[in-house]
């Protein structure tokens, strides 16, 4: 007779795909298996784990009598006799585990008994594979019907039924089955032998579609501004980038996670996909460089304990100070940890206070809380005028200069007064300046400008950004889509002034300057161009990494490009990096407007430049819509051996690609490709004004053009 549930299933010819019949190995004692005992089931699991590892007798039952099977062939599986209650329990357990295999085996055994066969040959490999496929399909159907928890409960019920059948037959209990049942009740799960649970360098699959296990009970000490963790038998510094943990090794940054089963940090399998394209290195939150410099002036944390398992999607950590007993929230910015206080924001985004800095999450990036959140009015704001003793009467809505210019360009294609009456457009009494229509059971919003009506819609650009956009009627001849997938009948994004009595409309860029503290209208326009297309960027991870790496350390690549590829590059992968950058820029929609940069130009070349000459740069150019950054870089550098510090004003058309949301260095940052042709518009000591040439001239290449001998200055 069989001596265990596994032997009984083998004797009955039941081959279970999920429970292969293998010898039960002796498991070494692993003290990290049970990290903490909180329930009686976990206590029983701990006792069983220790007793099995120590090689104790798994049962006190009397050893059963065994019958000789030497008379049977070696490859013969005995056909069981008519089943009693234990056999029925084993059969039900088999149906719960592997219904297809169990039904086929029961039918085969019944037929063999009817034919009087004492033993039958084992199933072939092909038949076992077909049965396993059938079991897998049935498991998928069960999961779709009852869910994953229901399938797990069925497996545990099958283990309990096998244990009960073994107990009824006075057979020793299967230690592996007992451990699986008890650990299942305790909320744990044992791995199958040979899966490498205790391996130190475990690779965990974090691909799309695979479940992402949560980090649990991971605490680390913050000493000297650094967090040291044990990884692969060595201490390494732990960093955070966009909600992911990384350890710094000699081979570079390695993405890791805390494994609750083995109780240590484990390596991720491959490069996990970032949560968003807006990531900042060594930071748990996303913010630009100018704000990070202000955060560095605040007092950082030190000698505290960090709860790494409580890292939320917004980059907020939890800390406690064992010396003072203080506790609270913390964020990581450029490798330093700072105490933070959560505050409700005006928008749905989260608000933070780091020291004296009040931050607000806008467009998925933390920025300074400006006049919009504080409720202050802009300088020079018009107020409602009224006579003494009379109420304030709202005036007519006003349109900003920039918005008026845009609406005048499309004025002829907007809805006329007769078209507005036919569509049921009426003034909104609750919002001066707004009009609405409820035709067809749908609420539509409009604004009126010079007797014409423009449709206004709410657009969700990405997971972080919403915009109010002005549209032309589709019947006016505007196509559905234009270049880069942009809606051709969308003409502007608008906002209304914050003071309720002003009734002023303006473009989103003007709103950013007036209420959000952006330095200039040109910088705000570059930022809005990046926001418009950020959700639709199709950059590969290699292209995105190449752009970030160049923006952080670009001198070696510039030297390689300026040498024409003749000199050996400092980095051997410079040619591949240049190719990836160019392919990435081709996928980033360009920005048409004025930008600025600072270069150290060869003094003799600049003195010989004349208006109308054609120039080009061998290397990439990093520019900004913020003129103050370029002016500051020129003032800090001064004239040196590399050349005369020069402020470049660039009027771009098709080759300025916004990269501020990729590098998070400057919200108005653009990257200009190499070998782009410019025409000299004006030149003076310390300043140079260039204009991008038309696409026809660009297609001819640098033939007849002069190379600009220059070195980029720091700070742009």
C-alpha cells in the first residue's frame, strides 16, 4: 500500500501538472523564512519549518505494513481497486487541482478494472503534455470565473482533503503537503524545490503583465546623508529614481527591490519600464534644477530611520528619529533627504512644504506655489470700478494681447451671430464672458470675440495635465489632424484671470507668466510646447537615456563631433549615442520661436562675421527660452582662452526640440541638432543674432557654410 498522499497519487496513475511526483528533499533551516510571527497559523508554520529542517519525525503514527511489489514489472502502475472514502477524498482533491488529468485517469482506471488488468503501463510523454495543457486551460477558466483568490482556496482545500484521507488510512502525513497547507493558512507560500528561492542573486520578473510584489517591512539607516544596504554580500549605497530603488555598484546603477520571501534586496530582471517619462536621477519627486537648488538650502535629514516600504507613487517616504522620537514624511532630492509636510493643493495635485518652500504639483512636476495658489493678484491688475454707494457691476470680458492676435487670425472662420442662434448659443448668466449651448442634450461652452463665437473644450493631455482649448468649427475647412497628430482646428489654450471680477481671458503661456512666475513669455511658450506633446512622445528608453546623458555630460560628445569623428572619442559609444540622440530628436515635435544660449566663440571668427553669412554648428546646441539663464552664463564666464563669451539669440523654425520634461533641468530647455544652418541677422561685441534657414537650404547641407568654432558655457 502507498505510504503517503504523493505515493497514492502515483499508484493511481494521477500525474498532476501542478504537483509533480518527486522526492521530497531535506530543506535547510532558513531563519529568514519567518520574519515575524503575529498569528497562530504563522507560529505553527514556524514550528513545522524548524522541525522539518532539523530532520524530526514528521508523524508518530505506526508505520504501515507494505506489500511486496517485486512481482510487478518495473514500468507497471498498479490499477487501484474500488475506492473507499479515502480514495474518494483523494479523487476530489485531484479534481480541484487538475480536473482534466483526474477525469482521464479515473476513466482509464475504471476501464482497466473492467478488463481485469492488474497493472497498466505509464502514460506517455505526449499524453501527459496534453493533459497538462488541458489542466492549464481549465485553471484559466477557473480564474476567470472565481478569481485568483478562489483558485488559491481550491488548492488549499485539495491539500486539506489529501491530509484527511491520509489520516483516515493511518498513513504518515506528507511533510510537503502539511507545510503547504499551514503556510497557505498563514498567508505564505513555499516554493517548489529547485526554484532557487534562497539564491542570493535572484532575478525577479518585473515585465509588463507580471504582478509587482509590494515591498514590506524594509527599514534602513540614514547616516551621513547616505543609505547603505546589503546587496550580493556587500554594502552598497541605495538611491531612488522615479519611485524605483537602485544600488550603486562598480558596474553602474542596478534596479533592486526588497524581497519579502528571502528577506534581502534582490535584483530586477532586466530594465523595468519607468512609471513616467519625467524622471529625475537620485530623486523621489520630479522638479526642475532651479527649484532643486532652493531645496538644497534647506536643512537635510541625518541619523534617522527610513521606511522604504512606504514609498508612495508621489515620492513621499516616512522617517522616524530614534534620538528625539520625531517622525514624519520625507522626500529625496539629488541624493539628500529632507523633511516634508503634506499640504492640500489648490489643484488636484499634491502640495508639499520643504522647510520654507511651498510646492505644488502641476503637470506632474513639483513647482513653487506662486500667486495662483496664494490667491494674490498680479501687479497692475484692473479692479472693478463702481460709484460710491453702488454695487460693483462686472464689465465686458477682456482679451490679452497674445490671445487677441491669435483669435484675429482665425476670426473669419468662427461662428457668426446667425450660426450661434441656430445652435442655441446663449450667454451664461453665472459666468460673464462665457456662452453655452445645450442642443442635442450636450453642454457646450463658447467665448465671444468681436461678434464671433469660438468653441472651448476641456482636454486631458496626459495623466497630469488638463487644458482649456479654443477650437474652430469643423465645417470651416479645418482638417481633423495635421503634423504630429495635432488637431488642426485647435488654435489656442486659454485661461481666465484668477480675480473673479476681472473677466480677462489669456493664453496659457501668458497665464504662466502672470500667475505662475515663469521668467518670460518665450520660456512659457517653450514649456507649453513641451506639455502639448509630452503625452504622445514615442521615444525608446535608449534614446531617452542618450538625451539625458548628453545634457548632463556633453563635453566629450561635443569634442567628438567637432573633430569630425577623426579623434578617438572619450567614450567608445559616442557614435552610437549621437545616432540615438538624432533619432530621438526626430521623434520630438519642434518648437517655433526664439531661444537663447551662451557660447565661448572664437574671437577672430566673431570679429570677421558679417550679416547674411551662413553658419552651422558641428555639435548639438542646448538653448533655453529664458534669456536670463544665457545672460547669467555669459556674466559668470567672462572672456577666457576658449573664446569670447557670447549671447546667442536664435530664431528657430523646425530644429528646436523641447527637452525640459526629459532632463528636468530647465522647463524652457530645447536641444538643437547638429549641422543645422543659420543666417547671421545681427552681430555686436558679446552678442550674436542667428536665424534658422528654410528646409530647402537645410537639405543642401553645410556646403558653402562656415563652421561656428565655439564651446558651450555652463549654466544653460
